[in-house]
C-alpha cells in the first residue's frame, strides 16, 4: 500500500523537483516508513513506503537496475520462487535469494521480457518503470485492479499516482467534473466507465492493462482476460476438494509474508474458509503468523446472525475477534469531516462506518484478508452446463447430473420466471430510472439509453458453462469496491488482500463443472469438513436481514432527506422538486436510488473544500 507518484514531460523539459517532492510528501500518510524521490531530466518518480512484507523491510524506492531502468511500485508479487526460477534460467541476472524485493523482481522481469513481463507477474501491483534506453515510461495495473493507478495529461506533461487526490494537487490539473461519471453515479451508484474518474482531467488505468508513454504519445492495451478454455475433471469429489485446498493455501501463504495479519470475518462460508486456512498455516512447524479477526455487525437487525456466527468461527479457530457495531451510525454522519471524505461519490449513507472499521484494524495490523470473490467465481448456473454437455455429446454426465440437480433443487419455478423475464427483455435486477434527474442533464447525456445499456450484464467473450460468473469478474463494481478499501481513501495503514482473486484459484474455479461443486457452494462446504463449526459449514447463504437505512428510518420515523442543506450546484444534476422523502416502508431499489442525490450533494461540498486545503498543504511542503 505504498504511495507512488511520477511525472514525465514529453517535450523534454526538466521536471519540477520541488513539486515532485511536495506530491511525495502529500502521500506520506499512506507510506510513513520512508519517502524518497528521483529525477533525471524530463522524468521524476516518488515513493512513500509502508512495510507490509518481510522483504519490504530492506526495500528502497524508487529503485534502479544498473541505471537502465527505474521503478516506483505499490506491489506484492506472488509465486516468487517460480518467477525467480524463470529469471535465473534465462540468465537475466542474479536474483538474491529469498530476500529479493518485489520491486527488484519486477525490474528484472521487465529487463528480461520487456512489456510482456506482466504475463509472468502474479499478485497485486501498480507500477511505473522508466526505460532510459527506450526513453519511455511503462505502467501496469494488476489483473483485478486491487491496486489503483490514476493519471492525467495536462499538455505535454504526463502525471500518475495510485492516489487520486494526489493528482488533484498538481496546479495544471483542473477541478472540472466529468458529467458522464456523475450521470452514471446517479443511475447506478458508481461510474461504469472504468477508464475515467469523476474528474475530467484524471483518468484511471483499467485493471489488467498496461500503458506505454513516450514522446510519440500514449498507448494502452489489455494483457489479460479471465480464461474460458480451462477444463478440469476428476472422478472423485475428494480430488476437487484437495486440489482447491492446496491452491487456497498457496494463495493465503503468499498474502501473509509477515508476522501479523487480520481477517475480515463475516460469519459466512467464504471468509470463514479463509480464516481456517490462515489458522492452519500459522500452526505449522515454524509458523509465526499472529492472526486477528474483525467483524462489522448490525446487532439491531432481526434476525442478526452474522455476529454470532463470526464469534463461533473465531472461538473454534482460537483467533481473537473484535466486533465493530454499526447500529448507532446515522445516515450521512460525519460526511462533512475531512477524515471520512471519499475521493469520488459513494451511495452509502453509512460510509463513515468503513473508516471506523479500518481504524480498528489499523490499531492491530497492517494487512487484512478478505473473502471477496468467492460469490462471483462460484456463481451457480445449471442451464449453460446442460447445453454444454449436450453440445459436446457428454451423454453420461448429462443423464447423471441433470436428474440429480432436479432432485436436489427445491423448485424450478424461480428459474423459469427469470428466463421468461429475460426473453421479454425484463431483468428483475435492472437499474431503477430515477424520476428526479434534471431533464436537461438527462437529455444531454442520453441517460435513458445509458440506463438500458447497463440493465443487463455486458457482453464479453462468453464462458461455455459459467457465463455469468465469468462476466461478473469484468464488471466496474470491482474497481469501485477495491478502491474504496485502498489506503489512499481510508487513510489507514491497512492493506486488504484477496486470496480468492489469486490467479491460481481463479483459473481452477473457472475450469470446474458447476454441478455439484458450486450448487450451494458444495466445494467450500466439503473443504470445511472438520475445519469449521458445523453450524457455519452447513449455514445457507444469508443476506443482510434488512436495509440498514430503511431500518434506521423505521426507528427514527424521519425521512432520509429531512434537514439537508442543498448545494446550488445540485440543480444542474437533480430536479429537487421531484424528490420525495424516503420513508421506512420503501423498497430496497428505491432506497438505493433515492440516497444518491444527498450523497452527491455532500460529496460536492467536501470535494471543493478539501481541494483548497490540500493545495495549500502542497504549497507549504
């Protein structure tokens, strides 16, 4: 979670070293262990260090390889021994034992394979390499976008950072907003264009993309997509379970190269499986990993089981647990405070709870594991699997698995209803079109067509048996979720790591037959036998008991937009006369859409005020 920043003047003019140092100083909150800058003529790199692995204790950045290449990186490289073996075999240079730093491995990979180095890198990373011989800047972002990468191009200057607010401080980057992103937020609660941000002059490098910047211009290309051709078939269920456990252990081990780590424990099957895997690794001979668990809970929601199940798992695994209750939070509480400000709009009126959670974690550890990703990768679909078996004339599997599925499934009516709705173009999860959008704004941006465009999953290269699971990995929701947990936003010295997004796990799960392995997450349940409490292992998938906002409104008997002081700027986006107070008897979709105008209102005010304060800090530095 180190901070990175850099600039490259394509006209050849020397960089402003004082400004580079000031921007690096601004990033000190996310990298307090060291701060350094390097510059040479038209290029300059800055880095602020946070030690989150054993190898990072000896790491210094910006780093160089023989003076030919310079790097600034926020990175954790996995499969290190495999990568070092490849590098040694190709005689790219000696790699110094187990303490080789992640930035050194990236540099040597670039020296060996050039832009194709990303085909050999595994892990979470955002980095930029200055190639002094080629006179170009090579930038890359990891496969799922765990690490952010933002950039701006004011004139001939190219600026980049892994922190959006850092770029906003440069005097040549304007504060003008990107109306298309604002329109997406009001429609969907997030910007669906993962190549842009809410600010007109700042863009983001999408996940699984590389970018080359030279005097001739800028070139961006995708280097990875989730696979569709994998096929793994075993005759015994135990073989699938054993293979999965082996891969997950490797994924967790690569993410816990340190002395203490936390686990975001919800009490569900996904996070509990991560917890038991980490506990087993810590208990092995020579294991020194100190584990802590953290759970955000709503005790007042009835029925509320998450807290109880999280405690059961923690007790079973003998991991200390801290529960962070969120019940007392009020909608939009502390939204005007700089410490709980978001870099871009969010549609969660209880967003301050995120900062409470991360502050609690930061008091104990710098790394926390998350169970996110399992729901997407194990999204069950039977009908594409049936069509696949028929198309490939796998009659034995078809005649065996289909009757078993029909016997185990409680009812086929919900599935039939969804398919009928799909035939007539009606998606029950389609975005609600708000009646309160300002007519001129909606007309200029063609928001009605935009809402229809995203009412269905986007079309990507289809997976033959797991189409929805596969396409869900490319949705813009991933960037939004991952970036909200980044220290650039939380301002807490905590890095979140996601074992289910390890490429070894992803490739394995996308190659499996969905039935019976993904039906009610049978694979995870089998992997948890004897390793988790039975009450958790057999627990059905359980959503949150109620919408926390509606529950609050029912308790308080007030409307969500009562007593809001509206910015005049909001009239450009929202017809306030069409807004109606949201009450406790509203439905979930209506509640989600109706909080977006006040969320945007609060964000606009804080974005303007904080920009002024931050620019003053840079000037002072």
